[in-house]
C-alpha cells in the first residue's frame, strides 16, 4: 500500500483524535516500518490494518466505521492532489464509472507498485449505478468511504446500499447507488 495512504491516515488520527492517540497506536501496533512513512514509499497493507485495529481498541469505535470515515477523508486528500479526475467529470456516476478504466490506470502509471482493486459496473438502470468491488485485500469499507466522499463532493441526492459478496480469498462487495426522488 502506498505511503500516501499511510501519511493521510496519520494526519487524520492527529486531526480527529490527538497526537497522544497517534503515538499510542503506533507504539502498540509494533509495525515493521516503525510507523514512519514517506508519501512515495510502499508498505505492507497489513500495517494499515494493524493501525486501524489499535485505533479501534483505543477509541472504542468499530474498525469498519473508522475505515469508512478514513475513506471519506482520503477522498478529499486525493481530490486535492489530483483535481483533474473530478474536474473532468461533471456527474457522480460519470466520475465513478471512470475509476477502473481510467483513474486507477493513471494511478498505476504514477505508482507502478500500487495495489488497486477492480471494479465492474452495471449501468442498465439510468437511475442507478451498481459497482462491484473486488480485491485480494480487505478494503471494501475503504471503498465505501471513498464512494461516500464522492457523493459529498458532487452533492447529488443518492442513496448507497452495500452487500458483501466475498468468496474465498477474494474480497468483494456490491455497491448500489440510487438517485433519490
Ligand atoms: C481522485 C480519485 C482517485 C484516486 C487518485 C485514487 C488513487 C488511489 C491510490 C493512490 C490508491 C493506493 C494504492 C496503493 O496503496 O498501493 C488507491 C487505492 C484504492 N482505491 Fe482509489 N483513487 C481514487 C478514487 C477512488 C474511489 C472513488 C474509490 C471507490 C470506489 C476508490 C477505491 C480504492 C480502494 C478500495 C483502494 C484500496 C486498495 C484495495 O482495495 O485493494 N478509489 N486509490
């Protein structure tokens, strides 16, 4: 997992919790990296899971909730770094449809060792968008947070439903976004 994800997580913990909480979770997590990350480095994604588990123990907030909130926070950071992806898409569905075929493809050019999920789409209903997340890593909660961040960014009235469809080693979830009204 890229360092940018870790540095953003560290920033969120400091901002939403405290420097003391951050220090405590880094100490308790016993991380191979020691908890010092650079934006361009690459680290084992299990370090992220460790950090979130420790943050959950420290705060009493469930892991899934923390990861979802982090996804929303990460979305704002990604848009700040790469505004062209939202600038070039006027609608929420238009933007989300580009993640697999364009945005993450460009990300891979920038960071050839990035580990990215795959998305499949169903656009047969013009009032809804179905996105299927698949990854060898368990970050469907992060995907949910990123989708929620996208919904907030575009300010469209959309309901989000999630179903877990994981199968063996493949983590999978079906997200259905339905236009309201
Ligand atoms: C501005 C748009 C976006 C950019 C620039 C971007 C970029 C990235 C980057 C740099 C990573 C880290 C890769 C690594 O750690 O090796 C990542 C991971 C990920 N992205 Fe995106 N992303 C964007 C939007 C989204 C959205 C809207 C979603 C949700 C549908 C999404 C889903 C994910 C997930 C779930 C991961 C974690 C890896 C995994 O699950 O296997 N991304 N993305």
